[in-house]
């Protein structure tokens, strides 16, 4: 199974391959690669933050549920 980082890296490597193949100007190519690298970091940070929020919500809602539902005997 893929992790989110592998999926993000695959997509971004595809972008880099496209840029390396079709952009002729070396200076413009370097700037595009820097942009893609920045996008990669931003995407990974965003996913990590979203996962942390989701995990926190699940943990807190599970704890809250335990407090409201009597234990089974």
C-alpha cells in the first residue's frame, strides 16, 4: 500500500520529468524545479497536519463516546 508521501513524490517526480523533457531554458527550468520542490514540501506539510487533526478528532470522539455509553456487562 502506498503512503501519502509516496503518492506526493510520484506526482512531483512526474512534474519534474515533464519540465526536464520539455523546457529548454536552463534558468527557467531551475526555477520550475524549485517551485515543484516547494509544492512538494507544502503538500506533505498539509497532509501531515490534516492527518494529525483527524487522528486527534477520532481519539477525542472515542474518549467522549466512552464517557456517555455505559460499559457492557
